[in-house]
C-alpha cells in the first residue's frame, strides 16, 4: 500500500516536472501559430458592416465620436476609441482588424498564465492548445469588432483579481480596478465579468473589506459605461422580465450555453456532449483539489446563466456565443482538467490518450470553424473581391457628400478609402428610432443610396451574380449591378423624411424580390420609422390644434 502511494506520488511529480519544462515552449509555439494564422488570414473574411460602422463613426472628432457612442448608440466605447485612432491615422479595415489580431494574440499567453494559476501547468498546456485552435479566438482575431479586446481585458481583470485576493495591497487592487474598467469599457457584458467576480469574493470571503472598497470604486468610476449600456439596452429592448426574445426559460438558457460551448470547441452534437462531460468531470476534480479556483470557474460559468434567466431580450438582441467569450478560458480549463484526469484511468496509456484527445478535438475545431466561416480558412472568392472593387470605384466617382446611405455597407468604406466624397448621413439599420432621428437631423435630404448583396453570408442562397433591377417608378431611380452587388440610387435629391421613407420602402421591395436577407430587416425598419413619423406628425397637429383653441 505504501509502495503504491509512493509510486503514485513519484508519477505525479514526474508529470509536474514535465509540464514545467513544456509550459513555456508550448505557449510560445501556440502564440506564434495564432499570430501567423491571423496575419495570413487578416483579409480573408469578407468585410462586414459592423466594421464599417466603427470606422465611419470614428471619422468624427473624438468628442463627437464619444457623444455618438455614449449617448446615441451605446455599447463599447473602448473599441470605438481604437477605431477613431485608426480612422485618424489614415488606416482602414486592415488596420482595424490588426488591432483585433493584436489583442487575440496577446490573449494566448494571458490565458495560459490564468489557466496555470487555476489548475497547474499541465492543464494550462492543454487549455492553451485548445484555445489556439478555437474558432471563437481565430475568427474574432480577424473580425474588426470588440471581442478579442473584450477577451484580453477580461483576462487581465481576472489575473489582477487573483493577484489582489492572494496578496492584497493597494497597488494590486489598483491594477484590478484599471483592468476591470477597461473590460467594462470594451463590452457591455463586462458587467457579467464584474458580477462573477463579486460572486467569487462573496463565496470565498477572501479579503472582503479590500474587495468591497475596490468594487465600490469600479461601480462609481464606471458610471459612464453603465449609462451607455443602458442606452444600448434601450435601443434593443433588453430588460428584466418576460415577453422578450429567445432566452428566459432555463431550457433556453441551457441550449444557449451548449451552443456557446460548441463554438468554444466544436459545435457538433456528439462533440458537444463529450466536451461537456469532460468539463463536468474536470470541474469536479478541480473542486476536490483546488476548491477556491473551482469556485472562480463556477462563478464565471454559472453567474451569466443565472442572470440570463432573468433577462428579457428584444427580437434582434438575443445574445450570441461571442458575448460570453470571457468565459472561454475557464471552460477550457475545466475541459483540460477533465481530459488529464480521465486519461489517468488509462494507466500506462495515459499519455497517448491525452495526445489522441487533443488531436481529435483540434481537428474537430478546425472542421467546425470551416463550417461556420469557410472564407476565414479558404479566402473570399476572387470574383466577389473584384466586383466589390468595381462597385466601390463607381461609388467613389459618382457619390455626393449629401447622399443618404442606408446602413454601413462595406462598399461605402471601400469607396471612401478610394477617395470618394462619401456622405456622413448614414441611416442605421434594424433600429427605427435611431433611423428616424438620423434622417430628421440630416434634412433636407440628398439622394437615397441602397446596396444589395446577393452573396452576403447572411443570405439563405448566396450568388455571385444579381440582375439589375430598379424600383418603381423606374424614372425616379438609377441602378448598377456589379457581380453580386446591386447599387440603387435616386436620380434626384429627396428633400423630406416622408419621401425618403417611401422611396426606401420601394427599394427594399426590390431587395426582397431578389431574396436578399437584409432587405427584410431594412423594410421593417423603414415601415416602423414611417409609423413613428406619422405618430409624431399627429402629436404636432394635435398640439397645434390645442394651441389654436386656447388662443
């Protein structure tokens, strides 16, 4: 008996020594591999309107940009600050994506250090390998939005929290305050990061007095971010209660979390089942050996689930897997611990079992990423790239500064980069209130301009050619087709908002006839904005009538 215990202890020591020796080289290789992949695929994924949005908003002055984000749009001010820097230093989409790539690459060693703090260097190696092949990390590393920034700042926040709760001291808590403020400035779901940390400290009762004071400082200094989060929530009808979008019931939340786990690793149902089993076993083993770390993992994974059960989402605001990207390191730590602990049951075949599991999971991750965003791996169609360049060149030559653009189409960004005088009057999609407000601010209105993309990734059927069609009455519009892109524009300036909404409605009917996915959303936006305009006009007429009667 004593001999068996001694043998087990010696084996554990050998494993730990091996992990110590391999940790730095493996992390370095993973970081370099992610950096190389992102550098080679930086422009492989087609441009997206959300990337264009950030750069168009960034064209304004710093005060103007912050006013738009904090008071009108809501969301992620830190991301828009980076977009503002890119726009004002002459950068374009490539530069904005490079910012995302830098934060994605920086996240790899940070994730490795966090995993080592939580579970040891052996599990950290496994978690780092899985993270480096994850579609969640790689896609958002080339996507010019805020998600790799959010991942990186959340990792800094959690590392700072572990340091502050372990050793205390004003400097460590100050570092946590700074990192956490950056995190909540990077994404509205930074509030969930903070909430999970509150739960962790409350359950472990570690350095409660210091933590309470630091949490209070974050809550006070973060008021501008909480306010902009409320602006965003108001735009998309996010609140508490029933009657919202697809979340709310425990079953819906569990389904969403399973889908998120699938995007962290591989979303095929058998793979999700295996990965969830490994994570559950890993969490159990972590609770038996490192209870405080297990509490942090549980806090990060379960706190969002509990809060999402209370949430009500508007029809276009239900969360996606990317919104929980901050939870990916903790989930992968649980999977890694489950993999290593489970492999020990194989005895002398433990090492091949671990290697085989990692290879299988990485292969599934690549296959899943390919199924999710094939262009990220194989590149965009050359015909589509050429057609977009032709369309953008035509727009650059023929656009006017007073044109009214619907949505932040990537063609507008490329035309702007080609030297065109692209308008600053952009009507947001999928938000009737904000759309109507933008139109009323821009009145009198120039020509209306709409772009339809038959090859968009959101379409059910993607095509590289689109017929040239005009809305009715045809004499009021001009149109040009460039491969999959149809550009529709009014011949003359429109003038007033009511006329614009009617002409926009006619244009979107053409998009619907061509099965363009965005046309449905755009048509709904136009119709609802028309209803709001009519309601405003009735209210003004009633007010004028009451005023006349009083005189």
